[in-house]
C-alpha cells in the first residue's frame, strides 16, 4: 500500500489573479505537525484566530495552475466557496479515520452519512 501525501483538486470557482486569469487546478499535501503548530505564533493569528485557516492552507496548497508562490494573500483573495472547499479537503485528507461511519435514525431507520466537520473555520 502506497502512502498518499499529495492530492489533486479543482476549485469550484477558481482563483482570479490580478491579470484576470482564472486558476482552478492544484495540489494539496498532507499537513505536518509544524504546519499546524507554527502558524499559531503568527501575529495575524494571535490577533485573529480565524486567520489560522488562511496561513494553514497557504502552507499545504503546493500548486495552483502556475500561481507562485502560494501565499496567505492568495488564499485571502479566493472566493468563500473555494476557501470552504479547501478547508473540507484539508479535513478529509488529514483525518485519522478514512471512512465516516453511517448513522441510522432510530425513528425512520433512514441511514445517513455523517458530514465532515469544518475544523478551523465556519
């Protein structure tokens, strides 16, 4: 079994750069302990904890259609839809359990898949 560390993605909306070019295809890598710890010291995170997700994603998104480098400013300028997409992908590839358990409603017996939590943001 090969341990996968990089994941390709396609942004739902795409990052629109200052030249008007749209960038959608990218790669996100698995996070390291440093990726989660070091941003906590950043003054932007200290003054606004919600900014953690911006710095974290700037560290783990390694490619976006030729946009170089991927900085917090790039992440800041993404549409909210794309930010939520990247947060969801981050949570999916970095969670310990690979499969979310199914839950059965005790009244109607309908089976539901649990949704991914959106840790690090809303």
